[in-house]
């Protein structure tokens, strides 16, 4: 069967079970958009290409499927770069199709030409420029396979206009592919060794990351930790991988981790890291990170192991297989842990928890941002899909909303991309139309992709924005307060739009309060409105995120919440 | 910290941007490629790359893992010098000065260097040697009137 390149693209998307793509048309992709017009594929027209990539990313994180984007050449393509780098740092499976000028013009500085494969080489898992129509089918299939396999990531496919207009024989049979990580079949002795080390440990801690969620290993992890009575902490990306309301859960580790999680990691004698890459926001000063402990690291990406933290035992495996295998081993034999010692350790952690819980000081005159999130958690019973922007809003969301299930906390962890939350919420709502999707935002971040408010209205996506509006770039301000003697250089954002009027102008519902007494009612009203709603909470301007590990310090040296009186 | 030289041999897809990916993967993390040799293998779709870099063992480990992650890299071998033959090739241009004429002639003969081009004033030598040997030879030739040379990266083959 002879098909044009444009037809092949949509045939393969159908075979890959893509039901939604996010995009923005332009000159180089006119033919593709004309073909799209004839298909039944859902296309979400964003208002900026960066929004398309973040939306596809949010779609991927909420659904576990590959997110797909389609944009034009030149500026359309360069606008995707931040979104691609965001997905790359957080290992999100995504395929980005970019238009390109005709092959004869490539290299001629043609109108809207840019070397997007060159630009995105360091921030994609892989990318392709399709030079011949004969390679098109196979390349698109391979892009999806690469995006999903092993440690997932974004793949960019650059599609020259003439290649897409050409015709070729289409082979509808996709080739059989092996899984990319089959090469790493761990030896059974490694599992034995891990279990033996856990058995011998007196103060073990499990530290989990986004790899558990990406690898679909949450139920295996939960069973594993509960069977072995292991306290569990997680990185930002790991939130939701283990039930946040389980007594074994310690909350987040790292720079803004809980006191008890950081103390547990500092005092452990066996740290088991699964699906986390141990970046500097987690470890802080590396010499002080689990310094007395043996360390086991399980990760699907070999290059994540021993990159930052030296380990005693490494296992290259996806989390689901490794944990599933060990769970079966534990069941098959009489596996005993030293219960008394383990309970002593868990009690010690509980003492830390009581000594220094996550806290803030309620105030009856001014809204505390943490209070808004606490109320949001109560009101939604923890069942909302939460996206965040980046900064204080993100850390308070991570601390004060408790995530019981994977794929419910959607946030730019590695790259820390401001402007991520709103388009990601739009993408998540596309994937899960019946769920409540809430973007916990700051007034700085929200303005970075605010144009996507139009997208939400156009497609009837009833996303909610909980805006913690402090008129500051809050996290940078906090650093200036603590480390730059309150010289608030360029972080005061008091000049801002009237967010309620702005919401209304876009066709949203806009709500505002500056009174703590109105917080719960306004949240209730917002959540019960079946339309997109922006809730502008005027919060304490100089509230800080605590605990905080100062840059360069070890994670046990935390600056704790500056208590005046306890709640 | 020990910063030893390491040789890495790669089999890669023979395609336009593969070298850029390798250079980018290493350069982006701050690792320098000190020497490099690339050519197609008997299978034209596959190229062999031999590169050398400097660093401690942890660095070498990281580089190996980074290279293994690249989709277009088929195989990565860290070369154990005990099991491989290692050579470099140099073309050296020498201005024939009267006082060195006889010395050069003797050296060419005893070291079995090949004269690949010659006129009354200059000659070009083809020299193969391993890296350390080559350093010494080039030092020696510079004292005999060498004006210019082109030196390849290291190439290796398993014994």
C-alpha cells in the first residue's frame, strides 16, 4: 500500500495507540495538519509550543503513556526545548515531532530553518532527522520504542516538508522488538545479597525516586517495605510511589525534606536507593549523606549508579522486576528480620517525628500558604491530581499534600521549570477527564505560561489553579533573606495583573481572598465549579519553606521552622 | 588524584551525527577527548572509533556508562593495554639541513622509517609507533630539522 509521509505519520500514531496530541501549526507542517484534519485524532491546540510539550509531559505523567507533540520548524521547534529538557531530566516518555524545511534547503539558512536535532541532542534521550521517506515508518516506531524503554525519556523526530509529501510503500506490520533492558539480567545472588544485607541491618532506610512510578512498581514497593518493616523516604519525583499516609512513610528527603527523613538517612546503617539518581538537592554535602551506612542502589540506568554516591552493591534493573523478584523470594522462604531491633529503629524515627514535625504557625489575620494546601488536602481527601509550578509553591505542595498513589503528583523536579504547572495540568486533565486536577501555583511561575488559560477553556478542561500569591519570587526571596541579608534583588513582583479579572477575561472563574477564614469556603466553591477556576490566595508575603538544608551543609544540619509559638 | 590515560574502542552506527553525539555526551560533562580515530569497518554501516581520554577510574566508569547509553553506540570496550596492540601514525616533514643529512639517513635505516616523499630540500617520513615511543621520536625529529607533522590518534586491535 503506497502512502504519503503525512498519512504514514498518523497510521503509526494510531498503531502506537496515541489518542491525543498537543501542538501548534505552522508553515513547515501545513501538509501534516491538512492530513490531521482528515483523521479522528484529538489535537489540543495550545497557545505556545512550550505549553504543548509541558501538556504532553503532564499527559504522560498522569496516564503512564507516551506524550506526543507536533510543532512547526524554526521557532516552533526551539520553543519546545525547555519542555524537552524538563521531560529529559525527569525521564518522561515523550515523542516530539517538529517540522523541518525541505531537505534541499537544510543548511541554507532557509526561512524558519533551525538545526533542532543539533540543539536538542544534549536534552533528548535520542533524536532523528528523517532524510528519506523510506525511513519514516521505522523511525517513528523506533522513537516510541526508545521513549518507553529502559529509563524513559523524550525523543524528537524532525520531519522535512518534502519527505512528508513523498510517497512510499507502507508496511503495516510493526517489527518485533526486544525490551531494551533485557541485556541486564541480574544474577540471583545479587537478590540474595540484598536480602541478606537487609536482614543484617539494624537501621535500614528505603529511599525511592521517580523510577518506582515510571517502572510501575508501586505495589511491589509497598509490599516489600511493609513485609520487611522498612521505613521509606522519597525524592520529590518519588512522591506517590509509596502511600503518603502509611506509618512507614517519612516524607521527602533532602534540602526541604522532613527533619525525620533526613535524620533517618543520616543515622541509617543500610540505605537502599531504588529508582533515584541522588542529585544535589537530595544529598546536599555528599560526605555527610548516609556516611556511616552501606548503600545499595537499584536503577534501570547504569549511568545513575555511582554517579554521585559511592555504593556497596549495585543492581541494574527496573524496579518492578527487582522488587517483584525479591517479594517472591521473601514469600517462598521463612524470612525473618530482627523485630525488636527494627521496632527500636522505627520508634527512634517516631521520636524525631514528634520532636520536629512539619509545621507552620497559623494566623487569623493573614493566610499561610501551608494552610491553603492543608485545607485543599482535606477537601479533596487527597484524591486530586496535583501539578505544581516551581519554587515555594512546589515544596509546600510536596510537604503538606499527602500522595497515596503514583501518577498523582506532577512536578518539574530535575530541571525546575517555572511555568510547568498550568500546561501540565491541562495535559493531565486530557488524560483523566473525570479527575480533579489542581495546579498549585505561585504568582511568578503562573505568568510564565499563563496563555494556556485559553487552551483550558477551548477544550472544556475544568482545571483548577490554587495560586499562592505572595507578590514575590518566593524561593529566591527566601534565599536572599537567609544568605544575602534580605537584599531582595529583583524578586519583588508586586506589580502583577488582577488575576481575577484576567481569569474572567480568558473565560475562567476567578476568585480571591486574603482572609484565612474564607480559605476553606473559597476552595470548596472553586473545586465544585465544573469549569476552569483560578483561586487567588493573597498569602503571607515572607513565609519560608522549612526545614531547609543550607547549600553546602550536610542533610542533618537543617534550619528548622523558626518557632515563635507552636501550633 | 590519578589522571591516567585511557583508551576506549567503540563500534557505532556510521551516520552523520554520531560523532557529534559522542563528542557532545563527553564534552557536555566536561570530559576531554585527547585523541580520536574513526573509520568504517568491513560493514560500511558500522564505524569503529578509538578515542583516548584522561581521568581516574571513576571518571572512566562514568564515560563508559555514558557512551553505553547512546542509542547509536553498538559496543564500548575499555582497552586493556596488555591485551591489545596499540599504534599511532605520524607524517613528519623534515627540512634537510647539511649537518643532519647523514644522521637522518642512518636513523631512517635503523628505525625502518619510510620516506614517502622527497625533494632536494625536504623529505616526508611515515612513522608508526605506540604513543610513548612516538613522543620520543617526535622529540628526536624536532632536533633533526622537523618543520611540521600530522599525528593520528591511537588505533588498537585486540591480540
